[in-house]
C-alpha cells in the first residue's frame, strides 16, 4: 500500500481528554504490531519508508504524539512530558491488543519506549514483591502486552545538556513562511544533522511538519511543547535520568541501539554504557549522520529490518 489509514484514540490527561492520531499500515487484523514513535518535533509520517518495507510482516502503527500532526493539543502544556506520552501509548495499546509488539522509537520515541517497556517490567516485579510502582515511573496496567523487540534510534538515558539546549532554542519559536519551498529550505537548515538526503527526501521530510494556514506555512506542532524545556531543575533532571537507566536496565527483550556517528545528543560512551548495563542490547553506528538517522535510506532500514525479523 502506498498510503496509510488514519485513525484516532481518545486519551486522558489531568486536565481532560484529547485525541491522539495514528497512521496504520498493513493488515488491520494482523496481531503482530510494530509501533513506531517519532522524535520531538516530528510526526508519525516520518516512518512512511520503513512502514512500507515492514507492512507485509506487521500491522505498522505510527502515532502522532499529542501536540503534533493530526493529534489534539493539550490544554496545559506542562504535561508535554514523557509520563503523559507513555499514558497515551498505553491507551493506544489497549485499543490495538497486540499479540506480538515490537517498537521503533526515534529520539523522544526511544525515551517513551524505554520508559514504557522498562516501567512495565519494574512494576510487575514490584507487584510480585508486594511494593509500589518505581520512583518516577508512570502507572501501568497489569498483564496484557509485552515489548518483544525494541529499536532505540539515537537516544539514551543520558542526554548531553548542550544538545538539549540547542534543540530547545528552536522548538518553541513560531515560524511563518511564504510557501512550501521556503518550508523545505527551513527543514534542510534546522535538520542538517539528519545527514545527506535527496531533494525529494527533503521535501518528504518537510511535507508533514509544515501546514498551510491562511496562505502561510507554519509548524504542525504546538510550540508550547517547549514549555517543559524551561524547567531546568538539576535534581528533577537527575531523577529522570536515574529512572530511565533503571527502565533501560530492566528491559528483558533484544534491544538495538542506533547512533548517528556525529550525534551531539547521544555520545558513544553512553552507548557503550547501555550495552554494558543491559546484556541484551547491541549497537550500530550510522556513518555520516548526526541526530538523528531518518530511516529513509535502505542502508539504515536494512539493519533495522534484519533485527526485527530475525529469530
């Protein structure tokens, strides 16, 4: 199939409900699900090339995380955080009811995957021991799905503060451009770390992240997703990193960590630490790319497909 189906699921936040959009590829009755979750300012359509490749094996689901793409925006932007995103994915999984669940997460999508998969395991262990949920972790349901394989694309429990600051500089800035060509040029400039792409690929990367409103082209997302970036409490950040390390170490499935060779967000020593702390993790470095590999080129898709489909 050349185009995905669009559907919505209603999720809840402390300030009310919102709809999360998701793009679906492949047989809707296939209970083998590949859930692909995008980065901070991107959409589920980032995975179109990968989804076309994998739709024969999976029901491929690519959500627009709340505040992005075709999804609603939150009333209170303070909840544009990983715990809320994890809660939304749990609601989506309750809709999908996968028998087999594999995960591909780019940047923010990788953090969501780590938090979701690791928290589920930690929570189950704590329930078995008769104690509460892990410190800082989301509330998770009992039973149900289990992530069988996970691809984490250019992110880890430890994030370089300077890279976070760089991203925060442009995330919250509204942009209005005269036409789509200007939007493509903007994406090429701010996303140069994606590495070399053809003109057609740059247009595809811009197509779903800029929308036309009243004859002008602007960002698809709620610029208030940047609000949590303003909170630079070192104690909170340290607690968040500690929780992510605990969640990552708890993952009991095969994990493939992708790192852009020139990434400023995920350092090589962090990847080495990830592989040391979780024996089921392995890593691949993508040459000539920074943050983050787009999984549009066959040289990047092939190792991901091999990892997901190997016995």
